C-alpha cells in the first residue's frame, strides 16, 4: 500500500481482570478498502470495535486515525500487576477519547443488536444523527436561532434517505420496518454523521439469504457513494468473502491470519480455528 492507513492499531490489548480478551492486535486499513475482522464467538472482535471507538479504554497499545493518535494506554495500578498481555512497558502515556469525540473525527459504527429510536420515524432517526455535526451552540438552538442550519440538516436527511433507497419509508415509524430495512436504516443513521471510516458490527445478523444478498450490494453501493473505508465484523462467511478486500482473523483474542478472501479460505490456522482439528 502506498497511501497512509485510515486506521492503524498497534499492540491493542484489552484485559478484564485476569482475562485477556484482545491481545496485541496490529491492524492497518487503507483508504477505500472493505476489511473484515472475523473469528469464532468470543474471539475478541467486538472488544476490538469497542476499544477503537472509545466504548472501552484500552489496557495497552495505541489506535491511530489518519496518523493521529486517538487512543493510547498502558497498564497501571492493580492492572500492572495482573497484566497478562504483551508489550508491557512499551507505552507510557494515556490518551482516551470518548465515543462522541471519535465520531466527530470521522468514525461511525453500528451495533450487533439494532439500536434505533424505534418510536421515531425513519427521517427523525437520520435527522438526530445529523445533529452531531451541528455548529450552533445549545443556547442558540434553544432559542431557535439556528433555523437556517436546521433547515439544511432536514434537507440533508431527506437527500441521504434518497441516496440509500429509504425515502419512500421516511415518515414510517422505524419499529414498523421489516428487519432488513431496519439494518439499512441503522447504517444510514451512521452515514448521517459524515464518517470517513464506517465500522459495521455483524450487519447480517438475523437476516435471511435474500436480505443478506441485498446487504452485500448495499454495502458496496454506499462505499462508492460516500467514498468510505469500511471495517466489518461478520459471521456470515458468504457476505465476508463477497465484499472484503482483506480479512483479519482473531482466535482467543490473538491475530492468527491476514490475507485476501482466497488466502484466508485456504489458511490451515483459520480452518482449525473454525472447524477444530483431530487430536
């Protein structure tokens, strides 16, 4: 790769008590890529997402976005004595941004369990997300002194719904949508924050084969429409192999393989992690 990575994790480690859930994850994602992070249940995939997006403060290691450090930590206090990961002593400062600040830097994510505002309309769900980029302060908004900006956000919300094929259900209550459309809406809401990097946590969970195929096409379309770089966690291997440029594989918190879909499918360590090996 000739360009600098959009996202880089260095020695990223998360330990809970005596359990090392993520151990020394080194990963680079470059502009315009769709990269998958896969592994068996409990491998540390969602833990990695949470450490990258500020839901968790890492125990050790660093996360960089466009070469800017957004997360960095090292074991301290009791954790220093308990620490069972790698690279103890390599890092010496603490910098942990909150999820909202990371969102403002251009990172958006979805969750394994859909988290829509279910009693609001499709349009309102997207409009709320647009407010993360509002320039007017709380006082101006309270006194309705930001009407021009509010009008622009409403127009942007409708335009986004048109781009992702949801404008025809814009006034419907989100909870009334079919399951597949709810997934699309959750992604659209993430897009409303104007990300450069989009993290999708098991977007095909609970989908039937037809919905999964539609999701594959949807992910490829939004990548091109919005010039996105995408990192996806997914158990549905057909979707992973269909959309991914590269794949990282975790097992018990450790990175065991990196490669193209074809390389990953043929990797003995990956096959063993998913299928087991005979004694």
